[in-house]
C-alpha cells in the first residue's frame, strides 16, 4: 500500500469512548465520537459490560456518519485500523470484530493499533507536529510513562508508574473528596478555588535518581489530610489544589530529568491528563527554562478518539503491515514490544 490517496478508517473502543475517524494522505477528513461518561457516572466508574454493549450499539451509526461527513464511499477505503490493546477486553473485542468484519467484506487490509501509540502520535495531527526524536510523557487513567521516541515504532521506555497511574490517582482522590465522576476534570475544577499555600503534598520519588513514578502515596496523603480537617467546601478545594500541584510538579521534574538524560529538546505530552491546565502551565514553564519545546494534542485528542488510531494505523498500513483473519486483542500490551512499521 502506498501513501498516495490512501484512506484509512480508524476505530477506537478501548474503554468508554467510541471513536471513528478517517485519515489519509490529505490529512484528517472526519472524526466522530460518542462518550459513555454520562452512563458510567451513575455507577461512579466504568462498567466494562455496559461499555462493550454501548460500543456495539454505536459503532455502525458512527461509521456511517463519518463516511457521510467526508463524502466517502466504502470502496474508496484502503484499510481499517482498530485498537487492539491495551484496554477492556470486551470493549476491544467489540471494535476488533467490527473492524475485521468490515475489512473482510470490503476486501481491504486491517491493522490492530496499540492504544498508547495512538496517544503518543496524536500531536502529529496538529499543524505544527513535533520532529523526531523526542521524549514523550504518556499520562492517562491507566498509564504514566516516559518514552524516548526515535521514529514511529521505535520506542524506548525510560520510566513508568510503579503503582497508580496519574489519572487513576486523580480519579481516586476525587472519589474520596466526593467530587463525582469523571474524577480528573472534577478535581481540576475544584482545585481552581483552592488555596495553594494551605497544604503541601510530597513530590513522590523526585528525591532519588531514576524516571519511574509512584502516585498511590499522594492518594493516601490526601485521605489523611481530609481526615485531619473538617471537610467543608474550601478544604476540599485546598486539598484538590495541593494534590494537583504535587502531580504537576512531579511530572515536570521527571520530564526535565528525561530531557536532560536523553540530550533531547522536544517533549510530547499526550493522554487524558495532558488536558489538565495546571500540568500544561507547569510543563511550559519548565521547558521555557531549559530551552526545550513542548507539544500537546488539541483538547479533543487528549482523551480517547478515533483520529489517533486512524493516523497510527495509516502509518503502519502504508508500510505494508496488516493482520490475518483471526481476531486478536491484548488487554495488557507493553508499548516497548512494538517495532518500526514493516511489510507483514
């Protein structure tokens, strides 16, 4: 498959967002998304069985909508990309089954995409994409990783969270403060009213060498602080602010360390937590201080979406990769196992 006039349909169903997009040699042509947040909010978190059912219900209408918006016929497609992992196994199977069935019916190749590779490459969809090589901070509900990226598929894991991911810690802290679901945005909104001087949380694992993270202790520190004080509205905001500052500072310190150790001057920040305003502000200040450039995806591409899967799939399909007819998904899939795209 060549890049000329190549169109790839991307399908994302790893968790609670159903995303479908079209990407080709002329860029992103269409992007549709259905969020299940409202449904899961009733239960205080993602219910895997409900997520899978909703993907099945929404995928075909979203694919039709995407093709209609782009004024594209199915016969014009050159491939189908889908999220093969990591993620919720039922949700992954929902997307993979639809993607493989369509590819078979349309007689075109399909490719399973690593969810975090999609996030990592999301800034490539912007008008000012980052040049290779760069350091990537992948920070989401399920992952917090620092990766040296030399090219598409050429990844070196520099450090990762040893326990809770940053986004997971956001969600758990928001829950203990009774801030609702999804926890990350709720905690960030609450923190806007917080007094940054009242509480000081630790910056875990920054006082020792290395690029690994640990965020479970911050959650415990927030719990202890809440138990030692009357948990009124202002105290909640103050705890939220202290927690958010600690996460942002910790990530910034580790990113600066990774840039220095790797000798690189470009930082890519992706994943759901990359939308956090305080984190962006902290990273911008740090990068300005050391004359480094920082890149983010647009807000709608920070969270799960079909565009990033379409782009990552496009890069691998034009290199000649494709999947066999059997359907394979991987709920756990280290990104370090990926290789540079090559013909299957």
